[in-house]
C-alpha cells in the first residue's frame, strides 16, 4: 500500500469515527467521540477526582488530545476537499 493510500484511508476512518452527533439544547450539534476516547477522558476524570493527578494536569492533557483530534479531523476534511476539486 502506498503512503498516499495509507493517509487517505486513515483520513476516511477519522471522518467516519466522528460522524456521530448529538443535539445539545444550548450548544447545538456536538460531535460525539468514539467509546474508547470517552473511556480515556473518563479515566482522566477519575484520576483527577481521586487526586492521583492534579486537575489542571488532567485539563491540559484532555485539551491536548481534543486539539490533536480536531487537527486531524480538519486535515481529513482538507484532503477530501482537495480530492473533490481534482
């Protein structure tokens, strides 16, 4: 499999993973992360609640993961738009 094919299939999986959305009354439509990511965030929350890690550290880790996922999602969208225009 070529490098381009691997990147495109990964981007397709990312878009399919975040295709689930929930309507939240005051926020509007919100993307729901996959179950494994929800478990990860819940684990961070439990560690912070039990004071195994400090809550600011848990927030920084969570924000970093959310930003990384958002970046990858934007990258997948850009690849899709580039392929459509080609």
